[in-house]
C-alpha cells in the first residue's frame, strides 16, 4: 500500500464515520487506483488549463475516495473535506460538477463513459493534449449504454480515452457474478476494439504501468483492476453490507489500526 493510498483509506474512514454515511466498501476498493492516478498520472487536474487531463468518477457512490485524494493533493482544505454531506456543502454523497476539480456530476451508472467519449472527441477536435480518465464499477458493465459508448470510442480511435473498471465483484444486491455475470470481461472489451490490460488493482506498480506505458497510440484503453471490496479492513473485505453501512466508534478504531500497518 502506497503512502497516498494509506492516507486515502484513513480519510475515507474518518469522514464516513463523522458524516454517518456508508459506501465504504467501494471507496476502499478504488483507493489504490485513485492514489496512482493522482500521484503519477493525471496532469493539471483541478486547474483551468484547457490541456488538463479530465478525471471522472463514474461510480459516484465512492466519491469520498475522490474527495480524500483532492485533499491530499491540496485541492480541498481540511475544513472543506470535513463538510462532506453537511447541509449546504457541494461535497455530497455523489460528485457535483459545481465543486472545484469535479468535471462531471455522476452517480447514474452507465452514463459517464458516453460523456467521457464526447470529452475525448472534443479534445481531439480542439487540438488539445487532454486525456480523459473514467473510473467505473464492474456492475456498471451491466448497462447497455456502456457498450454503445465503447463502440463509439473504438470507431473514432479515441486513444485519449482511458477507462478503469473497478472489478470488486460486488454490487448493491449481491455478487456481480450472480446478478449478471460479466466474464470473460477482458475478452468483451477487446472484442469492442479496445486496448485492454487486466491487473491487480491493489498493486500500484501494475496499475501505474497500465495507465502510463500501457496506453495505445491508436486505441482507447480499458484497465480492468481486479480488487477486493473493502480492501484493507478485515471485517469489511468481501462483505456486501459495507455497501450501505456507516461505521461505529469501535469499528473505526479497528479499521484505522488495520489500514495504518
């Protein structure tokens, strides 16, 4: 676990506890990918530079991991982060494009890849060097609009579009394989004309390599990050109810001890 990933997990746990809001399992599963993105990949996010990279969190329910990263990178103050889910705050339980550094309001699963494909095409038409990174859930692959956008991106050779799929195997009502089995997911993305990498989503070096050296000069890229729901906290890993439950005082103490090791 990198220093940034550890910090993200600690912040997620503390702010979830303070706000009494759930979705911890999803936040913890993407912490390593988000850390790599903000440490080593994204360029000029949160600025007005038209050449900046765009990052969109399609799985908006995991937004606390994004807010934590924005705080670590000094895009949000500690006071602003502590307004998460408070009355009148722009930092709600899903991303709001009115908040600085948030490119798109998300949470309705299946829509973000289409918007990001439009962003990528627009960047090409403007002649900018912007790249568009979108982090989706595996359950989101159940939506037909994802595959329409995938076909569009491949048709237009949008090599500046990178999709990261958080394959944590869980969705709101159960295991992804039991609701609508996606496998072999890598073969599906390849058949739609994408450059595909399948990596351990908790291995920072592998994630970084896929998002840097692994990009194609001709095709859009999909990185399938195989992760563990609730990663880093023993009593949360693979447990569906942590899609919903907030954390109590005793659980917070144990969880913080585990992620700090």
